[in-house]
């Protein structure tokens, strides 16, 4: 039996005559814990063994590198069909597995997901994207061809986990009702409102327009913002296309002023710094320049949180709400939330530092 995290990319297709799934490009696999990871579906660029080891050792911020202390890499080419369908729950990443890939590979992924749904398997979709709500992601899944059958909207929502939702759920659990939220999209704001968190202060309004205090590229604008809304109880960093030095300064000064004004008083606690995900970067698409096709890369949510964290000496740590955070693992396992038996779950993803580490930490 093949065991260990898949790390790489390849397209798995079922061959009825062979009774197995076979990859059309090589996938590296390690003899690690009992974890099925890594994209069993989309085809794309393969990772080399060297880059995998380097990526694992360079993972920072929360000690995730320990989860990637895997044994020697070997190649996996075939997964028997009976083994692929032996799990209870299938946890699918979205970007790079269901969308953000070629049409052909997206169709392969959708066909496989629909096959699992017809078999009565529990399928969940987990994304580190905080720009949209779960309902909006469900619309995107249905637009890709995922067939949810006669499931109610609430049942479908229970299959979708977004970083916008996990962040809002964490705020609710920790009774943090007045967050300062850095974002350029409304997803996390809408999920907060759905959970009764309405007294937030954000860098955009509820329609997605930049809030007045952050229209100026001026350090004093950050001061004006804090004075206008002084009583925040947490700092939330979502993905912000318009991230500026004044927004970072607002977050830093909220934390420092809170410390300067209240440290030493009974019941004092630091303002928590919360990131919707730990992604360091991503690919928005492709373009052609000087006759060559090039990837368009973007800064990730985790990198944005790091900018704020590294504005302190020593650097301030932040809490991750996406893959591969312990907060998300606990949410999956909790009997009062998703109640997933991770020992009988399979993780499907395309990113080493998030999907693969998530599978390892979760014991999938």
C-alpha cells in the first residue's frame, strides 16, 4: 500500500480495465505518516526532489517545517481504484486543483469529485482565499460543474471552508467583536456579519470601496483612523490588493498604543494579530513578455501579515486561520463543527507549504 504525502503535480485518471488511477506526470511521494496528499488531480509543472527539500526546510513563522521532516522521496505512479475510494472524507484544495488550471485538467478534477459524490463519499472544499464568502465559492464550484444534487444550501455550505469563514468563526469563538480588518475584498466582512460580528473597522466599506481614512497615502491618516475607532480588540489581515504603508502603520500603532496605554493593568492582554492564511505568494495568471510566457506572481496573505509582524522588535507572531493551521485542523475535527475523522480522510492539494503540511499536521 502506498503511504505518505504526495508532493508534486500530476493528473490521475481512472482506467477501468486496470482498476487503478494512473498519473500522467511523475509525482514525488515520501514514506512518511499515513497521509494522502497532494494533487491527485491537476496536471502541471512537477516539483524536483531538491526543491521539495529546500521548501520544507525554509518554511518559517510557525514551525511547520517539523511537519515536513519526511523520509526519502520515491516516485508514485499508480493508485489502485479500490484504495482511492476507501476513504470516508476527501478534502480538496480549490485553486490549482479545481480552478486556476487548464480546462482539460479542471474537467478531470470535476469528474473525479462528482464520481466521489455519487459514491456517497463526504467531500469538502478548503481554500485559503479570504476574498469571497462560502456562498460565492459554492457558486464558483457549481459553475465548474460540481454536482451537489438535491442538497440544500445549508448542506452545501457545510462542504465549503474558506479562510474568510474560518477567520470569522475564530473571532466569534474568541469573543473578539471589534476587529480592525485589512482587506480589499468583502468576503471576510460578509462572513463576520453572518456570525454577528458587525462592529468591525475595515480598510474598505461594506461595498468594497476604500474607507475614507485610507484613501490618503499619509502616515498621519493611520493616526486619524485609530483616533476615530480606538476600541478595537484584534487585528485581522486579509488579502489586500491595495496594501499600503499607512494600513500597516495603523495595525502596528493599534497594537503598540494598546500596549503603551494598558500594559501592567489587571486583565491586560495583547491585541492578537490574525492572518486569514499563511500563503507566502501565488500565481494570478500568465502573460507574454519579450516573446515568452511568464507567470504573474502576487504577494500572499501570510507575507502581508509578516510585513506587520516584522515591524516589531522582536518580530510579533501571528495566528494563521488557513491551511495548515492548527485552528483549521481543530475546526475540521471538532464534533460541534465538521466532525471529520482525519484518520479516514484524504487531502488533495497542489502546494507543499500549505496543503501537504496540512495533511501531515492533521494526520490524514
